[in-house]
């Protein structure tokens, strides 16, 4: 006497269907994520170059900022160089004037009297005070030379800052600073001791 075929319990059938859907969804999600990451990486690698930004800014100040699309920084760069150039020229003119006056007052040539055209108290030209006036001219000469040299050093530092700024901006050009912070739970397979198990992948997007 033959036994009738027993129907598959509904519970076991449901578990099998859910397991198949779980693995299918997980593999699909992983494949899409891998393709998306590859495309984003290629775009990131070929879109912007910090090396180019550094070279451009070193060759012509402000060009690196233009390459980084930070156009508002260009007037600041050239405004800074213009101000520094003005102070270099101003301090150098004062230094040349006092250097010539000091040179004229210490020589024995009566025809070199450029120190008399300075805005100084005529009493300092008295024979008993000429030595004090000479020291003041030497001090003024050294003061303006020191100021000029400091501004020249400041210009070199500003030039270096211009290059560093372009390089840093280029490194952060593709950095996502949006407010989009999400956490996605994606089903997928997990390999453990060469065994495939069911698991869940956590993906954080920021």
C-alpha cells in the first residue's frame, strides 16, 4: 500500500523563498556598489591634480587658485603682492636717501651736502653736534635697510603661502563636505571559514 505524497509545509517553503531573495538582493547590491565605487574613483583620480595646482601657482601666483576655481582668492593674492611691493619700494627709497646722507657727512668733500636737505633741526649741523647727527643718520640708514629686508622676506613667505594654499585646496577639491550623512543596511553573503553565511552589510555615506 503506497503512502500519499506529503505536501511541503508552508513554513519551510517560506524560509527557502526568503533565503533565495536575501542572497540575490545581496549580490545585486554588492555588484552595484562596486561599480559605483569604481566610477567615482576614476572620476576622482582624473578630475583634479594637486601637482598641477602647485606647479601653476609656483609659475604664476594666483594661477593655482584659478585652477582650483577659487577665483575670489586671486585679488587677495595680487593685492598682497602689490602691497608688499609698495613697502619694499618705499623702504628702499628711504634707505638710499639716508645712506647717501650718511656717506656725504662722513667724507671730506664740501660739495656733497645731501644731508642738509633732510628735514632735520639746523642745530644738529653745529660743529659741536655734528657727531650726534652723524650717528642719527647711521641709525636711520640701518633702520630703513632692516625694514626693507624684512618686507622682502615677508614677500617670499607670502609667495610660499600662495603655493601651499593652492596645493591644499587641490587636495580637498573632491572632498564631499555636504550634509548628506546616511546609513544603509544591505543584505549580503559573509564568508567565514570557507562557508557562506547570511549577513548584513552596513554602508555609511558622508
